[in-house]
């Protein structure tokens, strides 16, 4: 199978969204946004031996490649619109066509369920598997959730449980993100570990945080739940007076602090030890 055949195969799989006026087949896709929208853009690649192993099912790789980016759209309170997918594969990959079929099957299943289109991308040969997904989302003008709005006295919440497997499917919290528009004062998705992502939120907001407890997946260690990452849950703040959404857990309080970003867990300093590609 050559590149032209592969592109045609992918084109038939792609769901063309109502605002994609030109999709796969031309040099660029054409997207026509609604008036009074702000557009959100995100890219988060997946690299073999960094984010996944080759023996992981291609359907799961495809699902996670898109879901990771959708989690960031959720953290901004957005609605997904379309994605672009660049995929590089080794020429000697065993089951080459089956792997591609499985990858796009996993990706498109999630895309269709979340109402987004695959508008284009790129195919190439490389030494390792590499997939780079770019997602476009939208939010009503001026309504995007940011990391920088938390205030002293706000309650701190997290969705779901922390310490999930790094090799399983997960559901991006898109509905929760939309429900937080106009209610949450700040929001971030937990991709690199609670300790690091909470530090980022607090530093952006120029505040500190006191954490009392966290909801954990059964059987995982506290260290894994605090620092492990790949949870893709939403961490957000709200004024004390507001009722939090169902399925979320209050884990602490935003406080003033001399050191912006300082976090204490059960009274002790919590170092931001989550995943950092460049940390020694």
C-alpha cells in the first residue's frame, strides 16, 4: 500500500464536521467558525518509548493520542471542533496496515463520540512510531477557563480518582469543563501529576494551596496518585459559596502565600515532582 492509498483510506474514515468546508484531499483544510467564538488550539504528541510501548494495542494508542488533547480542551471549558493527525511509522513495522487501521479506528471512535472532525494531517516514515495530534476547540468569546484566576479562599476540587493506568482508555471531561464556564475561577487538567499541575495553577494565579486528601484509584500508592501523572482529570477552583458539580471531590483550599505556587499536603510541603521531560 502506498501513501496515496493510505490517505484515501483515512479520508473515508474521517467524519467531516459541519464547519469543515474543505477537508482531506486539498493542501489545507478550511474551517468556518461561528461568530462570537474564541478558538482553542492544542498539540500534545505521543512518542514510542516515551509515552507508550510498541506492544500497546494501536486502538488504545489512537484513542489516547486524541484524548490527551481533548482533556486540555475540556480544561479550557471548550467544545471540540476538528483535529489534524500526523503519523510517522517505521517501514519495518510488523503488521503495518493492521496497525494503521487500529490506530485510526481507536481515534475516530472517540472523535465521532465527541462530535469532532478529522480534517487532515500528514504521513511519514521514521525510526519510531510518532503521532502528533493538533486539536481545535471553541468557547464563547471571553469565557475560556484559565489557570490564573484562583483566589485565596476558593475551594479546590478534582474530578474522578487519581493514579490511573498509563496504558488504558480514558474519557476526557468535556461536559464537566463546559459546566464550569462562569463558575470556576481557574482550571487545569492533570496530565503530569497532581503535585506539578497544582503548582502550575497556583503559580499562574499567584497563590498557594492547602490540600487535605485526594481521591485515589484502589490499590495505588499515595506517591503514584500525587506525582504519577497521566490521570487527565480536571483540577479546578470555585468560590466557597457555589455548589460543585457531581462527581467531583473537594481536596483543599486556596490560600495566600509568600511563595507563589507553594503547596502543602496534610500540613507538610508538597514538592512538584510530576512528569517533566527535561528534569534531571
